[in-house]
C-alpha cells in the first residue's frame, strides 16, 4: 500500500473511529475547519467515501449549522442514506433547513425503504412538496410506502424486487441478472411470480448457481417461503426473522401480489429499536427520547412519570404514618423500614424485567404462565430466606435485640415473595389490558413492594412491641 492509498476505515489523514468506536475527535475538528474555510477538496477527500454509519456519526458530532453547511457544500457527493443513521431529532432538524428540491434530489437515488424512512418525518405539506419534485414513477413508489401504517412491514420494505416467471430456465434467469441495470443493490434470493405478479415462491441464489442452465426455475422453487403481508406489524416480522434465521422475506399485499422485500439489515434496526424502547420505558423514559434532544423536551417527557411516582410515594408514606406511634417508640424501626422496602423493590425490578422481556418476545403465554410464576415465587422464597438471615442477624447485632432481628427477617421473606408475585402479575395484567407493560409496570411494582414492605415490617413490629 502506498502512502496515498487509504486503509479500510481511514481517510488520508486519520482514522474515522477512535479505540472506543466513537467518531474520532480529530476528524470532527478537521471537518469543522474545512467547513469554515469552504475547503471543498478536503471535505470530499474526508467525507465523500465514508460509510453512511460513519457519516451519520459525524453529523451528530458537528454543530447544528455545520450539518447543513456540510450537506450543501458536498451537494451530490453527500450520501442521504446517512440521515437514516442519526437521531430522529437531528434528522428532523436537518430536513427543516434543507429545501424541498435538495431533499428530492437526495432521496431520488436511495432504496425505497431508506427514502420512506427519511420522508416520514416531514409534515404533510413538506412531504407533498418533496414528492411533487420527483418523477411520477418515483412518487408512486414512495407514496405507496408512506401510505402503510407507521409500524408495518410496508413502511420498512424495499420496493425494488427481483422476480422472474416460473417457466424461465436457470440460464435465462442468470442472463437477465447480468443484462439488467436496475436490479436491487443487494439480493439473496430470486422471487418467483405468476403472470399476475402473485407470489409463488423463491429460489436461493446458491441453489440457482449450482444448477445447470437448462433446468426450469419451477423445479427449484421453495414454496414454503415465508412471505409477510405489508400490513403486518414490523416487530412480529422481526420475531419471524429471529425464529427461522431468515436473511430476507418477500412482502405481499392482501391479494397475494408481490410489493416488496424485507432484508436482515432492516430487521436488525427494528430489533435494536424495540430493545432500546423497552429499556427506556422500563425506566420511565419516553421511548422517543434521544441524546440530542433539547433540555425542555426531555424535562417535559420525564415529568409525567415522575409525578406518578410522587403520588405512589405518598401512598407508601401514608402506610408508614399508620405506625407513627411505633416509629416514635423505637427509632430502629424508622432506620430499618427502608431496607425492607428497598430490597423488595430491587427484587421486583429483576422479576419485572424478565417478565416484560418474555412478553415482548412472546416467550410467555397462558401455556407456561403458571410454571413461570411458580419459578419466580420459589426464587423469591429462597432469596427471601437468605436475606432474612443476613438482615435479621445484622439488625440483632446492631440494635442488640433478637426480637427486632426476627421481625425484619419475617418482613424480608414476605416482601420478596410479594416482589416476585407483583413482578410477574402486574406486567401480565397490563399486557392483557393492552397497556404496554414496559411503560407502566415499574411504577406499580415499586408501589406494591414499598407498601408491602412497610406494612409487613411495621405491622409485625407493632405486634412484637405489644408483647414486650
């Protein structure tokens, strides 16, 4: 390799990513300086051949006004696919600053799934303005994708498909692949359709290339190919990919006609987004929150669940107020009560996380619910007894009272059992009520463990104090 050649992942001057996988700070500085000087030669040298994922990371690292200048200075050399790799708020911000003509020119060369992904963030007026600047054929294809429901397979599919009739031979098909210019950029199988474009089956590329030219395509068709409907929920489709190790699957309309194809790169994004949403919602954070969101937006989105938590905290405080006399009589009760509630809350969060994930991946249903609940209750009992011995021993030594140690030990067992029950029951009930358990479970489960923890510990303590 000569000094002027690029190594993979490098520009002529520096690597694109640092050791931690983040965009290189020196590269960001280099691009910022080139933008300030309108140094188009450096910009093209550094940015033009970047992978869209790296270009997306660079856009996120640049200042707001620099992002727009980068796109306008690069012009046709800017890869609009990079906009599918940035946070939603940054993409919306960039699109607001670009003219409809610039956006139209940018999405014209993209695969339809990427173009639809970018256009769906625009409001109706801006969307129409961009579509009006495309050719009728381009407009019809993109409008078809935009007309499908937001979380459907139709929104994520690539409309560019490769389909041949069943009566063709292997030789005809291979010749077609070599001679046709407007094929999909990447494909993994040959789709087979009848004259009315109804899906018949598919032929994997490896099987096609291992077969002699005179053989008819009809003899190679795998009729059990798992086609999905354009209106199917995209997360259900993603589970299909996971379950059957699919690389691609055809998409059909209600009449069984081919309308597109979904590939594994689209599904990886769906799986990642779903997991990201679940993690955020379990913590009471809006699933749409991004690192790039402004402070006012984040504060507003988090406030609603914090106010709910505040209300449930007052409920737990009300339980403690019922035992005001005992708390004033024995200060140790006030010190130890939060220990019981906190341990129950932590145990419940563990159970709740497993339950919510099992519901999301359809691994938990009526057929195994009883077994799953029994398992979690047994785990709660084992951990409850273990922590009862630990906390009971510590409390007895700390405050010199064996009775107090017994009280907290019993309360610990009861609360960890309640934690196991609540951690399973609450997400399942919410799911049956068609409420997303990832969003609401945390608040209710914590409330249950706080109330049960305080009530069991202080209630048993009241009985103990009455007999000493």
